[in-house]
């Protein structure tokens, strides 16, 4: 395996090619052509949505996927007050997420003029995750984002639930608060999302997970299908999380919390990417940060919406330590005390606060219990 000398992505990383000069295709910008097409398309859909009149077919102009985090609370407020849309705020209760956003949702319900609904399907989303983790090792070389398959599948599962809800209730648009980096790599065409799910999980399991309802989306007329809107596309050059939090606080819409959400499967997501693709779960984010720092100099570059990495970061070195401790925990080797100390040090090096590092380290110690509870095998 060779590593890109700019960003440290490995030649085995899914979707990555490292050339003879030891530079990867992302650093060489091979992907930019495709990415620009994606931006142009999502920008067009967003403008169409902004100028669309009332939905004559029902009481809502859009289904807004509302998590209660700062980004979606900020945008939900904008949609109802500034854009004047009639919004169904739809929250999917992900059983793996310990949410600190409940207080924000309560404040939003008091102050934002939207209709709020909560959807959940614990049994089926767990069944799907069990299948993803327990399936045989994927074929190499793989596609871009394959190392994040469990995470991507979870999100796709509830995006499809949102699509079904919008389709059933004749809501023409679905708003999804992904950040610009996610927008670039997300499929936004509803029919393609459904097709992709069938390809990944097969007809039998897909029909079981959605009780046979999604087949109808494949055969619906285009104008019967909702379109997905990414509202942050319009803010891709001006996004400022501190300003967003300040504005929300001023409006009484934000309760501070050191961590907005935490996925209890995060240690297992790392286990999956280490065992299948020999990389940590956040490898693409960390590499993109390193690339931006090298290009722009200094540590002012922000690589993603939700993560802040330190200015100097030896990705491969931290990744190696994280891999070792993750696999030792999976095998039942060593003691919780030594694991915890190593994990806290690794996450501190990745730029988290002391509190967050301790919290995440402890969740890694629970990994075998979480796996057993979910029916996921650690080999
Ligand atoms: Zn690179």
C-alpha cells in the first residue's frame, strides 16, 4: 500500500488512486468535474423550490428532515419565517443516536410555526444494520465511501422513510440539511436512491424492510415523486457555525450542549472500516483537512461542517494507534484502563476536547456489549 504524500489517503482506500508521484486522485482534482455537475444540479433544484408557489395538493409545501441540531434548527426557522413555506418538520428517531437535541426540538415546537412529527422503525433499521455488519467482506477495490457503508445505509434508510412519507402525503419537496461535503457525495434523485438501496440489499430484504411500499416509487411518474433540496447549498461559501449558534441563542432556539449527537455505533463503524478497508471511519475528513491546510497554509481551513481537526495532524500515526486499540478491544485483549488512556490520547490528537475524548473513549470500551446486543459478530 502506498499513501498520498499530500493527504495520506492510501492506495487501497475505496475510490482512491495514488499515482507514481504519490499523489491521489482527490488531491489531483480528478473528481472535480463530477462534483461541479452535482453542485449545479442541486443549486437548480434549490432555486426551483424557492420560487415554487403553494402546493395545491395538500397542506405542506415541504417535508423538512429535522434532527434538532443547530444546522437544521437554523434552517427550519428560515424556511418558515423568511421563505414563508408551510413546513412539516419530520424527525426520524434513530435508535443508535444518543441525542442531546431533545431540548432544541422542544424550543422549536414552541417558537417555530411548523407541524412536528416523529417517525421510528427500530426493528427494521436494526435488521438492516445487522445485515451490513455481518455480510462477507466486500470486494476490492470498492467505490468511494464504501468504508462508511453502515453509516451511509442508516442515513439512506431514513431518507427513504421520508420519501415514502412525502409521496404518501403528496408533498413535492424534501429538505435535507447536509453540509457541502456531504452534498457532493450524496445521491439526490429519489428514484436513484431507491435503486441504489435495492442494489445494496437485494429485492427480498428491501421489500421486507419497507413492507413492499418502495417498489411503487420505481414506477411512479416523475411529477409524483418528491425532489430533494439541500438548503445549505446556498450557504456553501458563508457557512459559519459560531454565527448560527449565536443567532439561534438570540432567538431562544438553542440549548448549549458539549455534544449535539453521538452515535452509539461509532466504535463499530471504526471497527468496520479498519477490518474491511484498513482505515479509520473519519479518514476522508481527516485527509481533506490535511489537504486544505497544505494548500491554504496555517490552520484556519475548516474541512467539514461538524469536525475541527488540529492544525498539525499526523493522520497515519493516530490512525495506526486507533486501529490497534480498536482491534484489541474486539478480541478481548488488554485492560479497559490501558484502552481508555490510549483512546483519550488518540482523540485528543484528533482535536476533540478532553470531555468529548473521555466520552468517546468509554463508548469504545462498550463496543463488544453493543455488538452483542445488536447481533453483530466481531471476528
Ligand atoms: Zn491525496
